[in-house]
């Protein structure tokens, strides 16, 4: 009887020993089931607000950030028209850089035409001041100045001869005075020719040239600003993707939405008690589609009165997945020991 009891006790002890060893060393699969909200990896939205302005946004759904955001406002009284590219009505997919549509603004076009007209006038005025006169006029003035200087030199020589003759009493005082007066006239003629030439090429025109140059620089800057604004009125797609049919938008009337076709993103809520058991690169199963965890939020939300956080999964693009789909998914965590498996199952959720 004692031997039988010893056998039973030994068997029980062995069983529990094996059970303890199994709980510690034997690994079993562990998965977390939840629901994922599917959306494109990135989205471009163009929305018309209630006050008539246009808002464009480019959102990265993998990281949950808006990469770029723009608001196109219009001046009061401006006649504005948005024209959607007709191709957007007949095709399903678009390529990066494709034109979505244009804004036609009468006020901006009129402003640009006016500025270009003023610029042409300023450039013509600058040509006048930089050249002074026609090239032939400048050459003529220069030749007249050179001729006047030559005649002055000749008159100086004649006066020297007359001075010598007058000193020898060969010519009278009256003739000598005539030659002296001719020298003074030639000197005045040289001064006039020089002043005319300098007035054509220098003087106040240089000041006017600097003023006109400054005005041209200012007009070119204004034209650049208006041109850039008009270029902003042409909307293009920042990435390749497909046109999503969305009929409603929270901030206004939806013009067009384009979704990236490289990957699908799934945002998955997970109870906070599972936080330590989820790792980046864990695989996620949605039907026959396999994805991976690419992001784990570092903030906590309250969902169904339980603390939870979000993880982001990434799947290759599949046409049979629609944006906005809510679907059951399974996160395949690393294998755990039997002990940890049951501890996880019965670990209480940290609620409110």
C-alpha cells in the first residue's frame, strides 16, 4: 500500500514538474485580434469651402501627419472660376504631376498684363537713358568736338604767327585783335561741343538711368510674385494613385480626392495590456493578405471605457480593399511560453 502511495505521489510530482518545465520552456503561438480601419498610405484632398476658397492637403497616413497644406484665397470682387481637368472625369488612375485643374482669376490676369505693360515702358525708357541718343547722334557729337579742338589748335598756331608779326610791326593792331578774338571763339566752340557730347552720354541721364533700373527691378519682382501665384492656381497630383469617390467632406464640398496606390494602411486599436507584447515588424493577417506593423503610437486613448493605443499596419496595395473598410485582423506576435500565454489571457484590462 505504501509503495502504491509513493508511486502516486511520485507520478503527481513528476507531472507537475513536467508541467512547470513545459510552461516555462515550451513556446506556443500568440495572436491579438482587433479591427483595422483601412486607408491609402497617402492622400491628396482638394476641398471647396463654404466661402468659396480652396483648401489642398497632402496627408501621410503611415505617420499620421499632414506633409503639406495650402489655402487659396481670392480678392473681394474678383471673378474666379475653377476648371477641373476633363481627364479626371474619365480615368481611374493618375500619375504624379498630372494636372487636376486650374483656377482662372480675371483680377490676377489683369494685374499681370498691367505689370508687364509697365515693365515694357520702363525698359524702353532705360534704353533711351543708357544710349542717350541714337548711336549716329553720339558719333556726330564726338566728331564735332574733335573738329572743334582741331580748329582751336590751328587758331592757336595762327595767333602765335600773328603775335610774332605784330611784334615786328608787320601787321597792325586791328589784325592782331581779330586773330585773338577768333581764338576766343574757337575756345567757346570747343566748350560747347564738349558740353553737348557730355550731355548726351553723362550728366542727369545717369541718375535717371539708376531710377528707371530700380523701377524695373521692382516691377520684375511684382511680376514674379503674380506669376508664382498664378502657377499656384494650377493644381497637380503630388503622387501616383487612384481617384477616390468621396461625396462628403467635413469642411466643405469635396472637389477631388486621390489615394496612393503603393500600399494600404490599417490603423488598429489595441488594449493597453497588450503593449509589451507587440513589436515592430510583427505580421498582421487580413484574410489572405499579409502585412506588417510599421508604427506603434506612444499615446493612450479611451475606447469602450478601456485604455488603448493604436498601431499602424502596412499592406501591399490590393484593388479588392476599399478605403474606409473596417475589417477583422490578427496580429501574429512572437511565440510565448505557456505560462505567459495564460497570464496574458487573464491579465485584466486597465479601464477607467
